[in-house]
């Protein structure tokens, strides 16, 4: 299943704190991108959707939409904090 780095988990906690969402969960869903590829959308949630895969990060539950789960099964989600927000990226496990 998807591995979430400590840096990405910290950014998720910041997102959840700023959104004022009950609980401590983020859901990853597919979103069509302009270049024809799929990007990943992050949504603060209170719990998983039907058939979501789940993984844990430091103090954050991460739910992955069923459409993304197969593609992210051997991936690592990391983040680079920026002045305004963060840049997330997915890489294969080494």
C-alpha cells in the first residue's frame, strides 16, 4: 500500500488544522489534468469512502479512492513545503 513520508504527513496535518475538519483524515482522489494525465486531489474528510484503501501516516489517516489504489500500491507520497502551500509528488519505492 501507499507509503506516506513524515514530511507529507506534516503537511496533511497542517491542511487539516487550517480546514477545521473533525478527525484526522485525508482522502486522495483522481482528477483529470489538462495534459490528459491524472492528477491527485487531496480532500480533508472525516472518514473513508466506500471501498477506499487506507494507510497510516504520523497521526493522519490517509484514504485512497479505489480508482487510484492499484497505481499507488507500491508508491511513496512525499511533499515539499513551500511558502504558500506544498508540492506533493509520488515516486516508486526504492
